[in-house]
């Protein structure tokens, strides 16, 4: 069998596999008539877009995008269908309700001797903000747009946040990036850098596998990421860095990244996240 035929056969099998996922998803849908549903599924099955998605996207991203074609997302706030994860009206309300420094993190709650200059967040990890972050982590890359706008508002006019020398992000393991198709922290960093017109660059690399922080107690999280990062160049030398991540819980990961940046010559590090877990969740009693 020729190489071209082998490639086509593999893609065709993958296309049928993804089609079966859509058909399975259809069984739980109650808002679309059977006739319209079958028509949509067949259109997707024969669409050239399907082969394009199969060949260029990670599996999780391909599944998510194809399901979105048949079952358009609902707004996480008002439930309006076909508008994306946040309709324009709810997006404006969400952004306008975010105040500068409203979610400014008390550094002494993370580290008594930390050199990080400041931490801000677009919101607390609850409600619609939590849902947007969870969507971002599960293949909905467009969630970075509303979350990024909330983060920009949280920065206000503080030049340390709005005009850093360079913006970077917490790196993710290569396996997770491959499965998801992207690094959520990077999407957020690029959304913020696009608004501020500042350079965004990958300054850190993860040097070893770590356990998921969500599965560990607070005391184990620092040890889990200790020495897990290193700088990938010298772009941070003599520069102020804005470090971006999706969620801040205990701060162990971002502080280890900040420490690595300082070791690499950064003059200051400010941290900006999409959401932070309220302090009361993990304060010692």
C-alpha cells in the first residue's frame, strides 16, 4: 500500500471515530429534533473541516471543536445558546464588575520572605469565573478572551502590571500540551500582552514531571514543584517580568517560577492570574 493511501486511511478511521463521539453526545441532547440532528451530523461527517481538524489538532481539541459544531455552547451566565461561552452582554457586565486591585493577593499569606512585588487576579475561583477557567482547561480555548479582559481590568493603571518589560507564563508538561492542544497559561498571557502591546515570550521550561497540585495538601505542593523549572534563555535578565497563570491556590507553583526567574536575572516579578482560590479555603484553623 502506498504511503499516501496509508495516511488517508488513518485519517478516515480517525474521522469515523470522532463522528461516533458526536453521535454518542447526541443521545444526551434534548433541544434538537432528530431530523435536524442527523442533518448536522452528516454535514460534519462529510465536511473537509473534519479532516483538517483530525490532522492538525490534538485529540481533545478536535473532539471539543467538532462537538461545538453540532451542539453550540451556551453562555455560562444567562444560558443563551449559540453565543459562545460568554455572550457580549454578559461579557461587558462581567468585565465592568471587575475592579482594579479588587482581587489583590496578600503576599504574606504565601511566603513571608518572598521577593515577588505583587499578585493580582481577574476574579475569585467560583461561579462563572470558575466555569470559564474549567472550560479553558478542558479544550475551550476561547475562554481565554473573557478571562484575559478581566485580568487586564484587574491590572488597572499600575505600570508594573500594565507595562512590564516582558510577559511570560507558567509552563505546562509537554504531554498535557499535546493532549489539550495548548497551554492555558500561555493563551491568557498572550491575551494580556495583546491588549497591553507588550512582548510575550516563553522564559521558563519544565524540567521534570510533577504530580497534579490539586491532588496534594498545601504542605506537599512546594516540595512537588521544587526545582521543576529552569529559564530557557536570558531574555529576563535586568528586566521586570509579569508572570501569568490560570489559577492561584497556595501560590507554590508561581513562587517557584518567580524564584527561577530571579535566579536567571529578573529584577522584579509580578504575578497575574485569571482566578484565585479564596484564602479562607486553605487558611490554617
